[in-house]
């Protein structure tokens, strides 16, 4: 089962969220990439902020961004069994 977690779009800076992974495979949606039907990539985090994903499994879990992490100002840092994602 793929758990889908979508963050609410808020026009607030300094958003801080904790997302919790399940024992199975998880998909964490932090942005919507451009596609043929959606030409504008859409971030779900606006402004500065941080999401911490607890129980993140790099070999099983997926993170969806609106583009790649370098182009859109994301910093992904493993912290033990968690993953810290900061937007700057």
C-alpha cells in the first residue's frame, strides 16, 4: 500500500511539518511537477520552512517535488531514521 500524504497549499512562510512513514512504501508529495497536461510546476511549500519525514526508508519511499531539489531550493538531509527537507 502506498500512503499518499499531501501538504495543504498555504501562502505562509516558515511552514514546519512532520510527516510519518508507514512500515510499507510511502509517497510524500511536496510538489506537483510540470507534465504535458500541467505545464506549470506547483510547489506545495511556499516560502521558507521544513518538513521532517519520520521513518523515511530511502530504499522504499518516494518524495515528489515540483522539480529537482537543486533547481527549487530544497535541502534534503538524513537525520538517523528521519529525513529533514528544508526549503530556502
